[in-house]
């Protein structure tokens, strides 16, 4: 089957979502199956403005799990820049067509974030797809890959899906299983305020699917349901240029942004302004105590090396440390609209940049060069082609990251 037309992607601005009234199932209080795997993603609430940022926040969560800082605003900006390359029309974030949505083929935005990804084969698996989709998602999460996936929302109208969320945990007695098991549990983040007070939820495989009509039925008590016939998901399995001595880095907000809106995105006290620096914690995982490591931060896709990280002088900051445990954390601040990449490897032995002696402890190596387009958030939407082209060059710096027309694209 072929779906190359644009499909309306509905906003979640109205009704219970805007009022904090979604009712979802809580995760189990305890578990202990041999197939259990829960990934330590940071919980987030989506921005409700501009038709909702569920797709952007879902990808942001998965990117932060793999050490990449990118704001939800920037992900949507990347979608706009990607479309501009084909249409030569720059649109605003308040327009429907600006939303980041799930593809079932190549995704130039994920590629530009230097992430490895694997989309579910929505275009080739016979319907109904729900059972093979959940088996696929179970395997992805058990292997350590968060999955962004699509759901219906009760009382919405879209034929294909209404919402994007993040799957980050599996509770099961089996591993590497090709059989659908209705008692398995998916842990996921609806990204909405709910009856649980947080963003985490848990559903058995046997209770998490319905048709469009069934989801909207008067007797249906569930708000979110995965489409029964055609499913959409993308597993984010790591970053590209993973080296033999690489180890995972995760990035988290500090403090956790309890309220996540454009007008008050950090506990309701700090506004989203392009000149702000975002406080983050970068944590290096899976360390061997007593061994030495180097953590590097690169700003901007073009500055991230495709080869040896230690051989590059393009990093913005660097930390050298000896592991005292299995994790090591540092505090940092990044520009809200930058795309920043944290990479950890065995201790770099190359000479210090600029003749600096000794080890690095977060010193700045170089100043970040940002595109002029950053200023448009506070100065108003720009229309000039030079600014648009500068942002395109910043986000999509290599030929491998150019947009592809292959695969279904669901726009809204």
C-alpha cells in the first residue's frame, strides 16, 4: 500500500489535555521478570502551544538519552528548514505544517542529529500490525533503544494517529521473543498532565490497542490507544560514529522542568528566550572504576567529528576524569537553541589545545558560532532567504543529511 499524501495531524490543545485531566493507567508497583528492561529517560511534558510539540519532545527525550541536547523548538525549526530546502518557503512554528511527525522511511532530522535509528516497517507488514509492532518495540527497548511511537487519542478524528509518545520500558518474563504476549507491559510517557501527577504510564500489550472507531466509542474509557491496523514507530539505537571505546552519555535538565510551556518552561519561573543558557547535567554511564575517560562537548552538527574524537580540536568543552564508580556526572550550560553533542571515550592522549598543560576540567576550548537565525525567536519571524539558508547550513551540513522523498510522510 502507498500513502504519499499529507494527513491532518490533530492538536491536543483542547479538552482534558489542556486542563491536566487525562486519565491513564499507572505503571505496576513492582516487577521482576527476567525480560524486564527500563531505560532511564528523563520524563517531560510537551508544550501545548502551536498544535502541540509531542513529536518534538518525544525525539528530544530519545536524543537526550544518547547525549544530544536539542530543544523541542529547535527540532521543529529543523523540520521547517528541511521543508524550506524543497519549497523555498519559510513558515512559522505556529503553522500546522511545521510539526515534526513520524516517517516510515528515512528521517533527515534524526540523521542531522547524528543518531542511529530504525523505523518500524509500516509500509510492508500486512494489517493488522499491532501484534508484530509490539513484538518489534519490545525487542528494541530490551536492546536499549527508546522508541517514539504513535497513538490514537479518544474523541480525535485523524485516520492514522493523533499523538506521539515515548516507549522506554518493558516488563516481561521473556527475552528475544518473537511471540506476542498479552501480559507483557509497556512503560511509556504520554507527555501529558494526567491523573497520575507525572508522565509515566504502563499498559499490558493486551489492553493498548484499538481501531479509530473503537478508540472514540462512548464506552471506551482509555484515552490513548495504539492503532490496530497500521502502526508507526522509530527506535533510537545510539549515535553515529560509535567507537570501540565509546560509552553512553545521557543529558538531563537541572532542575527537572515541571512545567514545560513556551511561556514558562522551567517550573513556571523561566521563560524560553533564545539568549538563555540551559542548565544541564551530563552523565557518563557504564564506566570501569579506576579507568580514565574524557568527556567532550561539540556544538553544532558540522563540528561533530566523523572520525577520532580525540584528534579533533572542534570541541567546545572537555572534562578528563578517572572513574570512581560506574557513572560520572558534570554540570554544564548550553545555549537553548544550540544542538550540542556529548561524547565520552577512553582518556584522550592528544596534546592539550592551545598549549594548555595538564588535564581538562570543563574549560572552554572555543567559542560557539551560532547562525543568525537564532535571533528571530525574539525579533519576530524572518523572511530573508539568507537567514533561512544559514539555518539550513547549520542543521544539515552534509550531503548525507539532505531530505529524502522516500517513505510515507505524515504532515499536519
